[in-house]
């Protein structure tokens, strides 16, 4: 049996000091908006979800979709969820993953 997993952008940080000091100017930064949601069907990457963010969470989504959970022996109050951040050090986004 495979479950859907809802992915919700909970918080987006923006470290302008780090960007000014280390980042080359870029044309298109992250366009994720807090509260935005996607649904993964069968543990697959939802359309429109950033590839980099997906690589940060894919293993957790796949395990939740397969019925797993309880990561790190009780880390989350809801054992069928996880809080994962993308790997952008300049504007990280925290995502809540929930089996639905």
C-alpha cells in the first residue's frame, strides 16, 4: 500500500548578510511561499517542487509513502511526519511532511 504525503512550506528564511558576503548575484532565487503545499503520490516528486528541495526530503517522503515513520525514535510528535529543510544556506525553507 502506498500513501500520499503532503509537503507544506512552513518557514522561509532569508540571510541577506550571507548573500552579500558569499553569493554571486543570481537572476532567479527560490520562489517558494510559506503555506504553499504539494502532494507526493507514491513517493514521487510533486510537479513544481524545487529539485534541490526534493533531494533534501526524498528519502523521508518515500519512507512515509511506504508506511514508515517514527524517524529518530520519536523525533516528531506525529510519528507519520517529518520537518525537513532544503539545503539552500542563503534562503532555507523548512517543509513539514505528513502522511495523509
